[in-house]
C-alpha cells in the first residue's frame, strides 16, 4: 500500500504521534499492520457501544422465523427491509398485527441489522418511553431526553396500543415523531388499526397529526397470525408430555424386569 494512503488512514484515526513522525517511520514494515490493528479494534469497539446503546432485548434471529405459521405475512417485503434501503430516505416502518404475531421480533432483527451495517438504533416500548418523558419535571431534562430518542438513525417504538395514555403522553409522542419526520426512520409495532388510535390517546388533539407524519413516508406491513408464543408453549408442553410418558414407560419396564 502507498505511503500516502497509509498516511491518510493514520490521519483519519488521529494517530498524531505517527503522523508527526511520518517521514521517519513510513517505511517501517510494522506501520501498516499497526494501523490495521487500530482500525479493527475501533470498529469492534464502535459496534459493541452501538449494540449496548440500542437496548435491544434478546430476540429470535429472522432465519428461525416460521414463515408457514402466519395466515398472512409478506416475506419478500420483510426480507427486503432487512437490506435497509428504506433508511436512505427516512421511510418509517409500521408493523400491524395481533399480539404474538412476530412484530417485535422482526423489528428487533431490522434494528440489529442497522447496527451491524454501521448505523445507530434504539429499541424502546411506548410505555417505557412515554412514562419516562412525562415524569420529567425540568424543561432542560426533557429536552435532553427527547434528544436521546430523536438522535438515533433508527428508532423502534414497540407495543403502541397495548395501553392507553393521557394528553401529555400524546404530545410527547407527537414531539418525537415530528422531530424525526423526513429525517430519520421510525418503526412502530402496534396491535391496533389507525382508526382505533383514538382509544390509545383518548381526547388527544394531536393523534391525527401523529398518524399523518408516520404514514406520509412509510411502509405498512400487516401480519395476521395466531400467537407464536402460544404455539411454542403448546409445542413445548407436547414435548414435555412425551418425555414424561417415555420416562414413565421406562420406569415401568425396569420395575417389571426387577420382578
């Protein structure tokens, strides 16, 4: 590699000691290896920091998703979203479907993929975010926390519709959506159709405005499925019954042989 290119990499890394003595050391065989080590370490550290900051809870990788289970699910659309092209023009993602349909798992996979590809992301539930913000009694503290939610390149707000909220909560959600509008992608998972959002934020005047900004540049992905959690619980229970039956049969056989 040319010394000019190595110098550019060292300058980008802000290795000021190397740069200041470049003419003395640029021909040394260890220089390129050292710069490579530093780049690799910083990339790994950056990834670890972004994963930690994202607050993504443990999730099942998309490769293990049972695509045959949902009654309706656009697999090709979801797999395309994993390529992250929607983030280039700040398109929002809205996953709609009943409880346990896999909305959170898919959103978590996309958030994780965005971090792997070098972006920043944050995962939160609507309840956690809105209750935290509404409890702040200082204007400066509120501004700082709003920045925390508006800054990431990709924000997942999970479980919109599971609880109902007051007017202040609605105003805070409107503030976040407005600040991110046409700048950064926001992902919403909800078990309620937009026509039912009035029940989530009763009497809030800004509900229509929230929905308007969310859907203006968006992909709405509908999933119709029975609960995956209930499905897995039934499968696990079935396996446990088989194991107990097998153990019981083995014990009976052993007892018979003892006679």
